[in-house]
C-alpha cells in the first residue's frame, strides 16, 4: 500500500517495491503533466504525464486548491462537508476503476499509485475522495474491476471499496454508514 508523508515541502514516499525515498520539493505541475483537449462537449479531454514515475512518487502538488461551499463536478471532497476547487490542470484527471494516481487531500499531493510512463493518461478513482457525487456517470474504463456506474463511495459496498486507496474522510464516513 502506498504511504505518503510530507515535511518541509519535501515528500517522503514509501511502498513495498521501492522502499523509502525522498523525492525532493513538490514538482511544478507544468513540468510533469499536459492537458490533451478533446472536442468541445464530448468529455474526451485528459491529463497525461510528461515524465516517467515510480509508485509513490509525487506527480503534483494541490497547493492551488481553494475551499468552496458548493459541491460540483469540478470539486474534490476533502472532508465530510468540505470541497475544494483544484484551480489547475488537475481538473482534467479522469476517473478509472484501475487508477494510476492517488489524490491525497491530507498531504496535498497527487502521487503515482503504480508505475506511470511518459504519455500515460493520469487517472484516479473518483470515489476515493467523493462520498456522493454531484454528477454520477457511466464508467467505460474497461478495467476488470469496473464499477460500471460511478456515484460515490456512499453507493459502493465496503468489500469493493476497500480494494482502493481511500481518503481518510471516505474511510471514516464508510465506517459510520455501516
């Protein structure tokens, strides 16, 4: 399992395969990712990596996020009653039921969940941060673990949900739901 800890704007990552490493200051977003825009209104835009990453390595910082009182498709849930706008190209991260990054709202980073090659689309598991989504949708990720319909963690059984890295608030809310 991926573990992230933050200190002095440097990030220490640990995982079973790569051990511990300090990857230095949080990377600048424009150096690590690029937005590929789709046709207007067809929801095919995506965020791709401009670099190779190993599991646990930080791809981006969430420093630009700002709190909002309104839940919408463009926000990320950071607590039971709190959401933020990412205010960056991270808005173009798409969902996957086999994600390659973890969005860690506690430490304010996006980190590789597995090896990522330059050119790979950056995806995260939306229910890892979202309890009850503003705009549920049909998933077409094609993963063997595909949920088919993504509505938020509230609507997923614990056994299925526990296959994924989850934000602290989602784990706590799921415990309260049972």
